[in-house]
């Protein structure tokens, strides 16, 4: 898809545009990746893989929980990031890597790139700020 004519989503976009993009992102992720996107109270978001031994071919391969207290533009970024974790988990070269900072960093890249290729483009400046903040929290936590 040629993304040159696609609007870049940012905090300056209207709520209607952001909500439509978020709904589209959820639909695409659920249909193409077999994940279930749900909402949790708070600001945290995460992806939880379904254990391999529990998969029977008809179940979701994981659940993405999005914090319902996040600003709408950050929900888009969080969803892209959590989709990146799903893609990381499925990626032959990356899935064996267990380093937290690598996994978190690559998830930010993979998710952004996946949605970009589908014509859903989040402001790189805002996405990068959200990513830098999240990675800094991990850096501090890991010491």
C-alpha cells in the first residue's frame, strides 16, 4: 500500500479518526493474528500468549489487554506494541531471544511496521516518545 496519501495519526487527530483507526487496528489484529483484544482498568497494557499445549487450532493464540485509562493515541501505540510482542513470539529468529530490553525494543519496531504496512500510521514522534518512556521504565526496573 502506498502510504503517502494516508493521514498520520497523532494526538492532534480528531477523536472520531482515532477511534476508527483503533477499531480497525483491533479488527486487523484479531482477524490476521488470531489474538483477542480486551480492555483492562488502568494504564498498563500487555500481551499474554496462550500456552502451546492449550492450543487446539481454533483458539486465539493470545490475549492483548489494553489499559482503558490511556489517552486514545496511546492506546493505538500500546496496541501496536503488543501486536509486536505477538509477532516477536511467532518470528523464527527472534522468538528464542529472552532478553527483556531486546524483546521490548523489537516489539515496538515490529508492531509499528506491521500496522504501517497496512496503512495505519501513527506519528513517529509520538510513538517514539511512548516507546522511550516505556523502555526507560524497564531500564530502571531492571537496574
